[in-house]
């Protein structure tokens, strides 16, 4: 399952040189979220029954803008979302 990247890592000669947190704007995160919702639309087709985990994940994505004060906090929450059990 795809998730937003929350840090940029620079590696040189096999060693981590630096790690920087990535800041997201709401426009960026909405674009990524909308793409992920489109990628999971097939879960909700009439001939399929969505598992509760799938319903919960899609609801989590739809509610990101309402549940977090900043886009970066929403991205961190999404990155940590437990996607076990999702296709």
C-alpha cells in the first residue's frame, strides 16, 4: 500500500549523511490522497464487498483534512497507518 514519504534521506558510501523531514502543503497532500482514493475505487464496485479494513482506510483518507491541523501532520499519520490486511 502506497504512503507519503515523510523524510528525505541522503546516503553516501553506504552511510546516512542526512535525514530531513518533508513538509507538505494541503494541495500536495490532497493530490496524493485523491490519487490513492482513485486507485482503491475498485474496492467499492457493485460486484464486490469491501472488508471493514478497506472501508476504514478510505474513510481515513477522506477525513485527513478534517482530522489534522497541518498537511505534514496528516502525512505522518498516513505514513503510520496500519495497512495490514489491505490488498
